[in-house]
């Protein structure tokens, strides 16, 4: 068990978005359980060891260990010391302070690896699988004789395998890592013991609760670390992974996953925008098949925009990809409706021009007046603005004069007849 030791829990986001690693120190005899990781598991000082045993390290034949070799709390290291025995191209530590610390760091890393939430669980055989980065768990994990396991990712991709009981790597089997990924970031947490078969080509760091056995001719690019039991070797080549990313380096996420939904309906002649979104670190780039006329795709941002010109439904395949295979694709349909027919514009009613109004002078109204009342008799017009007295008086005078003259004339004629 580990004594007081700083722990750096590391988090790998398996939803597709790499988080920056969270580094925390805590003093405890066991590792604090993490749930996810965002970078390689921190091996601490155990990272320099190609072989680390607890009870014993035993070798047969010309094994080569490229890295440190250590034993703690046991003291027995056998089968090394130069040809024809094994060779250590590193430092041998037997129950000293550095190897004691390395065992404590191994315990911490083992507990962190065991606590992770699986991306996929219930595995047994790894034969013929090609796995993207993630956490894979099962009871007893195995790779059959002559079997092949491919790990496809990038330089910062991380794989953690959780075997609740044993790990058995069959004779002549191969573990192949592609896409720039490396054994630095492959971890095998084993609940009991691990066995690597004859002439198998194995990659990654074994964190075994009990013991580790590498049979004749097996090669290991990684580390064999046993917490309680022994490490047993036989004419092997074991090369501790080097040039590994520092703990806390963000891990590449699993391959992209497109998360955007159904595009909204577009309208001819109306500006349109729809964003394709996908998880992934590094951020994915986007491609598509032919889009509706008038629309274009920004391959960096995933924005599909423009002004549609043709109505109809167009089915499009959109693909998101980054450095982690496989790429993600989705099929979406863009519905482009015709432009709305504008309602007829009402014709404005002209405002009539006002007609000039000519004032009408009031018409005089004849008012009957009783005789002797104001000098006007019945039927005379009312006063209209002129005084009729003078002209009427003159007319009366002429009339009277005429009457006198007429009477005088008649008398003269009568006198002549007499």
C-alpha cells in the first residue's frame, strides 16, 4: 500500500471534448478515485522503469531491459548481470528510496486507472478489434494466439484497459498503434496477474495487482509493473516508453460526434444560416456533399449560410473529422420553400382637391308692409340698401304734372267745340 504521497488525478473526457488536466495534491494511503481522465495516467517516478516487481524479479536468458529495473519491498533480483544473462540499460534499484517511491506511484496510478468510468464495458476478447481512444473494461481480457489489436488515434490519444481479473496476451499476437499514437498512453490495469505469450508483440504499461509474466521471446514497448507479486522474464526485450507527453497534457478525444440537429426550413431570397456542431479535440473540420443553390459551408466553423435561390428539398451528407479516426457523418435534408407571394399593394384613394367656395350674397326677401307703415304698401320690396323716397317723389310729381296737363288739354278741346 502507498504511504503519504501526492496524487495527480488526470481526467480524459470521453464525451469527445478534452479538458485541461486537473492536478491536485492529496495525502492519502490510496489514490482518490477519478471518474474520467483528460490526459495520460500519471506514473510519477515509476515512468522510468521498464520492470518493477514487489516480491521478486526473475529472468532467464539474454533479456534486455531498456530502462530502470527495481524491486520493493522484496530484495530478489536474479538472471541479470551481463551475457548470457539479462542486461539492464538503466539503473537497478533494490529496496532503496527511489524504488520505494516508484512502488507508491505505481499504486497511485493503479487506483486511478481502476476508478475510471468505461467507454465500453463487458469485453472479453480483444481479437480483431480496432479501438479508438477510451476506457475499455471486462472481467478477464485476452488477445488470442496470433491475434491482432489495433489502437487508432493521434499523439495525445489515451487508452485504458481494465481487467477485473486476468490479462492474457496470446503467443504470436500483435498490438499495433496507428495515427501517431504511442505506447506512452496505453495502460493495462489488471486485477490479478498478466501473461504475455511467446513471441507476442505487446505495447503499453501493465499495472498488475499481483504478478506479470513475459514468456520466451515476447517483446514489450512499455512497462511491466507489479504491485504485490513478481515479474518473471525469459529472453525478452522490454523498452520503457520514452518521449511521452507530460502528465496533464490534454488528451485527444475519441473521434468526432456530430451533435447538431435538423436544419431549419429556408426560404428562397431570404438570408439563411445553420451551424453544424461536433465534439472533438482538436476541433473537427467539416465537409459536405452538394448544398442547396446559394448556400456554402465554412469548413472551419461548420456554418452553412447564404441566400437560397431554388426551392425544393436537398439531401446532404455532412462529415466532421479531426486527427482521430473515424470521421463522423450525418445525413440532413435542407427544405427550401418558395418566396412568399407579396400581398397586392392597395392603390391609395386620391384626396379630392377642395373646391373654392364663392360666398353667396343673401337675397332680399319681400316683406309685406301695411299701408301707412313706413310709406311702403303691400307687395313692395324690403329695403335693399338704397333709399327709394326721392325717386318715387319725383316720379309722383311728374305723374301729377302730367295729369294736370291732360285735364287742361281736354278742357281746351271742349271749349273749342262749344
